[in-house]
C-alpha cells in the first residue's frame, strides 16, 4: 500500500517527508509526513496496518484525529482535506 499511497500524494504535487530508519518501533516500517500550511498528515505503515493522523493544531484532544487506512484510495479524502480550505 505504501507505493500506491505515495503515487496518490505525488499526483497532487505534494512533497513527502519519508522516514525509514525507525529503530524505536520494530513493527513500524515507514512514516510519510505531508504538510500544507498549518495542516499535516502523518501516515504510519506498520507490518499489519496503516494509520493516518490529521493534525491542524498543537492540541492533541481537539486538533488531531486518527484514521485507519484499509486501502490506498482511503487517503484521497484526507489529501482533499489537506489541500482544501
């Protein structure tokens, strides 16, 4: 799913910060981070699941939300949120 999500992101001409050197969590393979203004998407690719975190401010309880991605196209609505108003 990692390659498919990267292709969707690059279609929107968004830069991706990719981290592969993640020694602190053996199950976590890769992290993508994408910014636009104050908004950020972090996508965590684990061995058995993929999780997305939306961030639009510093407050963890009311300015962040977590979403499970079951297929690559699930990321599309999150990218629309990121590039939208």
